[in-house]
C-alpha cells in the first residue's frame, strides 16, 4: 500500500503537466453532423498540420467515404505521390529526422480528441501568443512552453498577450470570426478522427433501445399469460 501511495503522489505532477497550463477552456460545440465543416477541417489539417503530424490510424478511403468525398477527389487532393487510396494517413517525415529537427517526433493526432477533449484542442489552437524567449517565438496559454510553431499565424495574425491576459492578433489574412471557424473546422475533423463511428453508434443505440422496449412488453405479457393460473 505504501508503494502504491508513493507512486500515485509521483504521478500527480505528470498528470498536471499533461493536462496543460490549467487555463480555462472555451467550448468548441462541435457538430459531427456538419459534413461540410468536417471536409474543410480535413483540408485545413492536410494543408497546415499533416506535414509534421500524422493520423496514421485512419485510411484515406474510409475518411473519403465518411465525409462524402469522391475517391477521385481524395486521390487528387490529399494522397501523396505514389500512395494508394487504402493506405494509412501517415506523414512524410521519418521519426528520426523529426526528432533531430524539432527535439522530439511530433505526435500522431488520430486520437488526440479522445485524450485531450474537443474543448482542449479548440482552446489550444486559440491559445498561441508571441513570446520571443521561445525557440519558435510563440507560447501557448493552454500548453505553456509549447514546442511547435504557430502554423496558423498567417491566417490569424500575430497574437500578443495583453496585461489582462487576453490575446489580440493583428496582421492575419482572416478576421477573428473567420479564424474561429477555421479552428472549429480543424477541431471537428480531429473529433471525427478520434471516433469515426460515433454517429453510427448513437443511431444504432436508439434501435437497440427500441428493441429492448418492445422485448420488455412481449416478455411482460408472456409472464402474465404464463403465471395467470398460478396466481
């Protein structure tokens, strides 16, 4: 028991670091029924994130089917040269090279929404701000001492942290509302990525509940018929 308590105490700081900086999270309010948003999220992820981060537990053809994207369009827009439509969605950077360039290999993001939650991803993508003391010139309110650049800075602009803790971005190609939609689209795609069958499972769940309800009625009537002479 003593060893277990020591292990739990030692684990607490690790969990705190993994959770991020403890800043309050904004609500993402992701709607997985919004297929157009998921399609935009895929495109934005492939353009801005897939160069370093893979989603290697997904396959191109499965994503195309789920998001109503024709296979020919999927091949033309998203498959690397020489890749096949049934292959896993891996990035092009070998882990050894990535670790040498960035200090650590960028993590796979297939399941990040299940590990972190959609609100964390949404807030993280909103949380970058200018910090010249960091190697890439940025920090993050949700993940302090973040080790990656702000890859969406061209869209958002350069966020500067104000004295009251708010972030104000200037010089971006998008308005604040447009950038928020970009973040929501990417977050939605990663939520889908972490649980591709969520909507199907929920729909199936209603059918199961309906079957159980009907079965209960049949079982109850059968019980009454069977026991009527006994009582």
